[in-house]
C-alpha cells in the first residue's frame, strides 16, 4: 500500500509519565510512553518528510525508525518470547539486514506506520496474560524473562528517541520532549 500524497502522520496524545503501583503497570506504562514519544516525533509530518534523511552524517530517517521499531517489537516479543518462529522478520532481506532503515521511503510511509501500530497492538494483546518472570531461551542460548524484554525495549526506544529528536529538529525545527 503506497502512501497517499496528502497523508501525514497523525497527532499523538502522550499520556502523562507518572509512577504506577506495580512493577508490571510501571513497565507497561513506560514502554507505551516511549512508543508514544516516537510517534509524537513523527506527528504532522508527510510521508516525504518522514522518509527524508536530513542529517548528512547518517542514513537514519523517522520512517526508518518506525520500521525498525516494528521489526524489533516483533523480534523480541513475538518471535522470541512467544516462540512464534514462523513469523517473517519484518523488512530484513538477504541482501540487506538493515533494510528497515535503508529501504524506508515516502511511498511506503503510511503503510509502514500502520504496520508499526498493528505490531504494537499485537504485542500488547499477546503479552497481557504473561508474567514478568516467564522465561524463554534467546537465540544465543541465554535464559531471559519478559521483564528483561520490557526493559530492553524501553532502552531501545529511549536510544532511538534521541535520534528522532535530532531528525525532527533537522526536518522542520520542532524541538521538545
């Protein structure tokens, strides 16, 4: 599905980042807040702007970050934690393992945004009934927990939120946390 010429990333209402009573509520909330922050950095931009690479020292784009985080959500939560090994690894090709970043373009920005939202929705639903101490074996043979995945994803989003800050400012001057 190609982006329509008039498509822009929708506005995002980020929830207040406040503490919660339980560890699970806190982890779920902080992860969702990081997800919302990435989308907030994209809000109001066209597919062309999202796919632009405004910084000459990197190939990063906001569209690439959206694609990357959809792939990472699927990779850690669904493929590894839930063991859904038959799922396709999003955006990766034999020729380019980083095509989530490299192949992002204006024509697919709307579809990629929708894929990201669907992947996050899937993850929320499938992990809701699982405990933080549930374990799984990583591809490197380490035993990890759902807690570890949630913390890792918060860290992954936080790192890329910094990239998104720089990209957004370079695109249209918008700043803010």
